[in-house]
């Protein structure tokens, strides 16, 4: 599969088969995260792999009832929890060096994209879950105070095909030289 096909073909998967994720596929996905770019190569991401049905069930209680990914938390054979190490990305000599402060959201976002694209290239599905009680998830997983849970994704074989969502035209989000007046 060519890279543009992978990018265009990846979908948010919310229904999974119970088939286990092969260990070699998981290792390829983790290797893709490992090689993701990061601020000054800080590699601030850390991952918790959750296979235990009870822990997945406990983690699902951190999602609100209206979250469309709720059932996938227990349905998928594996749940990946992406964490960030605070005070690493975007810092120099212990001080934040950008107006954005901690850069961990940016770096973990890149890592999650690497994870999702690699999973799709291997025939596996993901959905990036961000709407949940982060503090509750951190308590359930025993995440230390100098780390934070950023996002969660179920991982497994899709149970059904997903539709392709409408995308903006390039002309709707690209501007030349400066931002246009009146927008």
C-alpha cells in the first residue's frame, strides 16, 4: 500500500472483531511510534497496553455514555493508552520555551498518527478517543503525576467497513503569503 492510500484509507473504527492482534503487528505499530518525530527528540510519549477484560471495562467507565467509542473499549482485543511525560517536550533547561508551554500534545499527536496509520496499513482499526475523564483513567491505570493520559485507542480488526467522510477542498484551508482579509 502506498502512503497516500494509507492516509486516505484510514477510518475511525468503532466496531471490532474479537480476533487477537498478532504480536508481530503490535511490534510494528510500536516501532512506528518509536520513530515518530518529537521536540528535540524528547520522545515524551509512553504507552500502556490493556488486554485484561476487567481493566478495559474499568477504563470504559471513564468514557461518557454518549461517546460513540464506548462499546469498542471492551469489544476490541486491545486498548492502547497514550500518555505524555510532562515538562519534556517544549522545554529547555527546565523552562517552557514556547508560548504553547508543554509541547506534549503535539508530540503525542504525531505518535498517535504514526500508530493509526501503521495499524491501518496492517489491516487493523483504531479510533482516537479524547472525550473521557482523563483523571479517572489515570487513577485506574496508576499513571504517576508527572505523566498524563492524552488519548486512547482500541486496536483490532474492523467488524465492518466505514464510510469515507467528506473532506474540505484544499482551497478551503490553504492561503498564500498571509491570511485573507475578513476571515
